[in-house]
C-alpha cells in the first residue's frame, strides 16, 4: 500500500493493521517511497527527469517523453529536492487465513513525532465495517495501483 496526499509528518510511522478474531497483523511503520521503485526506473532516469525540469521543460512534456503520469514526474522532482510526498510499505505478510471469516483493515496515522495526529490515536477503519477476507483482498486488487481511499475526511478535526 502507498499513502498519498497525507502530510509527511502524519505519514511517517503510520501503520496498517489487519484484525481477524484474535489474530492481529500489524505492518512496520510507513516510510518514504521513491517513485522509481514503484514504477520500475532507476537513479539515472530520475536524474534525467530532474535535469529536464530544472531546464524549464514542462512536466507534461517530460511525462510524455518517459511514458509516465505527470504526477510521477512531479514526485521524482520532489524526491530529488528531498521533499517526499509518497509514503508506504514495501513488505508482505504470509499467513494462512480462512476466507470466510470477517476481517477489519485499519490505519493508525500519526506515529511519528512530527505528526499533527495524537501518537495515541486509535486505529481508523479503511472500511466502515468488517468484511470477509476475500472481499478485502478483491478490493485491494481492484484499487488503482494498490491505493485504497480512507473512509474518513483526512485533515478534519480530530477527536
């Protein structure tokens, strides 16, 4: 999973949790993600993209030349400037689970010291109610590039 449009202080250290009955699987803390790792290109291409942008070439033109979304090109430029805005988890959990049991997938924002969310904040559901595991996995597969939308207004008054 990857977080987007979340303040860096709120994203760093964020965790995902899957609960099924007494079983609880918690991810490692969230970290900055390099767009090259997500889209399969390396440091050389990232440097070329940044150089073109620094020379005034339009983001859309660079994106078309490298067959990337403009959003990816913009993130490459931010990463080169050490201003990450993509965060996520590059890990897998292997666990045999019955697909007919109900599961809850949750996120805990604000685990870092720079977070605007309380470090003791509760786990927030990614889905309003528990669902069967096979339904959760299907929604994950259908989500664009593994991005699930939060079911609550991020940035709203916390309480």
